[in-house]
C-alpha cells in the first residue's frame, strides 16, 4: 500500500510538472500537439507545487522531496526565462508604435 501511495504521489507531481512545462511552451500540448504558452496557468502550477511542498514538508521520502524540489526549481527558472522574453516584446511594440506616430 505504501509503495502504491508513493508511486501515486510521484505521478501526481510529475503530471503537474509536465503541465507546467507545456504552459511554458517547453512541451507540446498533448491534446493538440502544438506549442501553446500560458504564463498565468504556468504560474498557478508553480504555486500549486509550492503549496504541496509546504503541506507535505517532513512527510516525504528523499526521492519524493528531491523530485519535488527539482520540478519546482526547473519550472521557476523556465518561468523567469519565458517571462523575460515577454517583457522585451512589449517594449519593442511600444517603440514601434511610437515610430508610427512620428
């Protein structure tokens, strides 16, 4: 029973991780096969994993804790990367609109 529970937990956090990576545009959407970004949902996924980390603190095996931390770190780093790509795009659009007005 314990092994089954451990496997379910690992599958659960893996599912959240893969969904987060898909929302970051790092993996194709399994339903469409297309790359689709949604940073808001990716952020919510990160927050959900952070909540899981807080609520399970002290109750995880080393493997579970290591995997959870790894998934969180990877999602957070990729989120920052994608977020920073979005900011320059907005600034370029503003500059282009300013040139058009002149």
